C-alpha cells in the first residue's frame, strides 16, 4: 500500500500517450461535476513532458508519521532561504501559514499574492472559482484561525465538524482554497516581483485525505504536463499525508494544480456525508527557490534582473566580478586568459548566464556551465571575428555566433539542431549590435 509509510521513488519517465488518456479519465472521476469540463478542456490541449525525479511520500495519524519524508524532501531541495525579499541561486522556500496575522486568517480571507508581496516567498494562488486580481480578495481563500483569536480553529468557522476532522502538521494554522472550488492553482514568481519563475521541486502536506480524489499535477517550464507525480495522495482519515517531488534532470515546474478531495469546504459539506463527501485541507508548502522562467541578459543568479558585472583581464588568468542582484552578494570567478573576450549568454538552457569567453587567436569559445560547473570548449570562428552570441533559433538557449568584418557575414551554429547558418548582413566597418562593447 502507498500510505502509512514513507516512500522514496527515483523515477525516469518517458512519454506515453496511452497513459495520459487513462490519467485524464481517472482525474475526471475524482473531481466534482462542475469541474469536469474544465479538466477535459485542459487535457485536450496539453502536451506531455518527460523527466527524472525523486518522489517522497508518506501518510499517517500524526505529524511524526510523515516527518522523515518531509525532512528527506527538504534535504533534496537544499537549505531554507530567508523570506526577506531577496532571491537566491538555490535552496528552498516554505510556507507553514503560522505567521499570517489574525487579520488575514479566518473568518477573513487572505490575499492570493500575500506570499509574493506581503511575505515574499515567490508564489501566488488562484482557483477555478474566478479570475485572479492582484491585491484583491476576488478569490477568498482562507488560513485557519489561531486559538487566541477566539474564532474556531481548523476551519470550524466554516463547518463546526472541521475542527476535529483536520489536523495541523506545524501547529496551528492550515489552509484551504475558495468556498466555490476544491481546485488550487499555484504559480511562481521572483519574490516581490511579477517576473514569472519556476522551481525544481514542490511538496505539500494534506490533512484528512479519505479517498483517491486528491492529487497534484505539475507543468514544466514549457507548459507541458509532467508525468510525475502520477497518482493520488496517500490516504489518512483525520490524519496527515505528504507528497513531494524534486526533478533531477534540469526540468523546472512553472505551475502546480492541486485537486482537494471531491468537494470544497462549506457549511453543507460535512466530511463523509452519505459516504460521498471528502473534504481536504492543507498545511505546509515546501518548494525550490523560484528562478526566472526566461533568461535575462547578464543574469547570473536567476532572479530575472541583470547583475552588475565586469571582466578584468589579467596577466595570464582573468577574473569576473559580479554583484548578484537577488541577494546583494558578490561573486568573484577566475575564468579566461589575457586577450579573451567575455560574452554573455545562457548556453546550457538553465536560465542563468554562463561564464563564457571567446578566444580570437584560436576561434574557440570556453564556457563554464552554470547548470553543472563543467567546462566546455567549442571551436567556431577565426581570428578577427566578432562574437555575437544570441538565441537565433528560438529554443531558449544562446547560440554560438560570430560576425566577420572582412565579408559582413554572420556565422551561426543553432543550438537546437547544430545546423550551420551563414547570412550576409553588413559591410566592412560596420559594428554588430550584439557584442558592440567589444
């Protein structure tokens, strides 16, 4: 059985068209009737992504039942980052709801962007109940009240039975979506900005999962459905369940959709009523540090903002000096030789700028990949060429390219297919816009 114990699965998933059809049928049986059409419309146009992942799963009657799986998942993501409005290259974020003030908890609603702007952790919430309007309570989600507030805890203000039905993993507040919907959508941003972001893993704690209706669906950086996680959240009646997935192959999560039971929390939806109703609430969210969805020029830390950076030629080895805009920290890196030309670009597709130089004397490119720290060498060009890297084939990666003053031609290697492209544009004496500083 999947519940009652902690499970770690290392998964390598490939595309399987027959699976997604079966999966969508399964999902349609797990949501209330009002949402079936929404899910089928999404499924009809979604494509499938493949990825390698580590999945942590646990369920049980007490917080101790899932603690080991939660801690393993935390270790998978890395150290906890502070919620101070800064952005970091790696690590994780957490939301346990307990820092929400009484004024933002039940019976009051919490702003959908509270954890992006008020308490900056790079997430926003919405649901199928209506449009998301930044800074409003158009979708009145709730964080449960504290005991000191005098309001019934664990959503007893919505339905008196919920106080004894739900349990907190990290005392004492928990979370629910809008009264009109049991579907929650989570999107990621660079904290305190509107810059879309992605994460390398996401996990959540659920309370009172009684049926296979509850599940999570992830979408990658290209908007494709990911096949992991692939099943229901493990059940634990009046207990706690946890599932967390970390992608280990560079796959990033841009969006998470969560179906909570088969009915939203409301005064008329008592859990177990007629052996049909299954209401589910949530506690801790744990996820990787949000990094910009798209590469931005001179962005070495992934916060979607250009970093102040200089290249200092030296006698022999040269140095890079960078102020990371996300965390206001300084990086110094030795890479390159006297006579090399520094260039900017995301050559490995991880949305961070790579330390890269073009060596005119040999026509070689040397780069230090930000994704794995490996050094790569590419021969492309000749003495006198001007490096003009850019994404010329629309695949999200920077291509090796030079402009040759002697004949006014661009010479490009497409990163998507390694095709060679020669285009005449310019004449001797012109200056190419890309790399004009050189």
